[in-house]
C-alpha cells in the first residue's frame, strides 16, 4: 500500500507523475473535506516559499517526514517537528549556482541599467542621444550578508571582477575575505550589499533603516534570500528618497502580491523569485526532494536533513 502524502503547492507534470506513482497523494482541500484522511498521511511534500502551518502538522498523527523542494525552511515549524520526531529535508547545493548566477546578473543589470537601456532602444530614443553613463562593478567594495553555501558561490563569482569582499554572519569562518561582526559597519564600508542569509526569526528585518542609511546614497542593495530579511517600509522610503542608489530584489513580503509602491520606482530591479528557476536546477531540486522521500521510506534515512 502506498504511503499517504500531503502535497502543498504544485509541481511540473514529470515530478507529479513520480509523486503519484510512489504515494497516495492528497491536497489540503481533501483534508478539509474529509478530516479522516489526515490519519493516513505519513509525508508532506512542499515548496520552500509555501508555509507548512504548525496547526496542520498537529492534525497529522502519523506524519514522519516533511520534504521541501528548496533550500529555505523558515516556513516549516522545525521546533514542533523536532518534538514529534518528524524528519525535515531540503534541497541544498543543487541550486547554489543558479542563485549565484542570478545575483551577479541582477547586480550587473542594476548597475548598468540594462532594463532601462533596452527600453531606450525600443522606444527609438537612441537616435536622438546616447544612453546616460552608468556604474561599473569592477573595483567596488562588496559586503555579503550570510556566507553559507550560496553566499560563498556569490563571492567566488564576484572575485574576477576585481571587487573587495567582506562578509557578515554568525561567526568568523577564517576565510580570505574580511569578516565584519557589525552589520552597520559592513554596510557603511560597502558600495554594494548582497543579502544571502537564511530566513527565520533570527534574521527578520536585519536589513533595517540604520543599515540602509549606512549603505548611503551611492550604495546598492541586492536581495536573493528572503523578503523577511529586509525592513520593506524602510527600503521603500530609502529608494523613494534616493537615500540608497538602487536595489535588485528577487524576494519580497507577501509574494506574489508585492507592495505596488515598488512599481513606480525607477531605481529598483524587480524579479519574480526566480533565483533557482532554471530548468536544470529545478529538475535537480525535485529529484533530490524525491530521493529524500524514497530513501526515508526504504531505509529510515534521508540524504539532506535540515539540522
């Protein structure tokens, strides 16, 4: 008999067919319609940008594993899972390169104003005047907030541009790059501040008004982590008043219903949370998620547990 599995969110057809072949799948609507099926659910499969409510986990007495398709796990009730002995897995490493690529690409698009340049050509304005000068990445002071797997990949990709790197995190990792324990000081020293730290209560709103003020009117912010890390009201005000030069944002509060005030700002590059959204990366993420589930039900072990 197939193990019962609760699916939160959708997956591509090729992934869905594998889930359906190995598990007896239900959705949240099925649990609401027939509460008795909650007693048969042994696994949850989800995406890292979707919440797994604690109240839902409490309703599933036989739940053994929560497997998320993504690196983030801030929307999963980890403390409750630990108390219940529920294993939680994510999909680290396989998405590092894609997120780092997007970070570098969006930074270059922000500094060189590539979306504006595209519009300039399309609208026929090049015939009348050259496009305004923009800003180089070469030689800049770059601060990275959060130097985990993705943060390190970003740093390594930045080095060939001749930037000077520093980072802020929970501890000094004794790396070639300078560790800065004070986030405001990191922002003050940086011309570009990149946010790559994990979400959760410990990091919520860490990019605050004082941090943005320290970054200053010539500074740029890039966020490829979680919207929750940034004080969004403070960021909107800083962009509007030109207290920072600009921002490239792949993540927001209340995605995808983001604050409409962003739409009227020319100094911000907006992206629809596409850090890992390449065909190759999403396929690898889904495969690792499925491998964690299969391994658990075959051997009682998983490949990439959240610790």
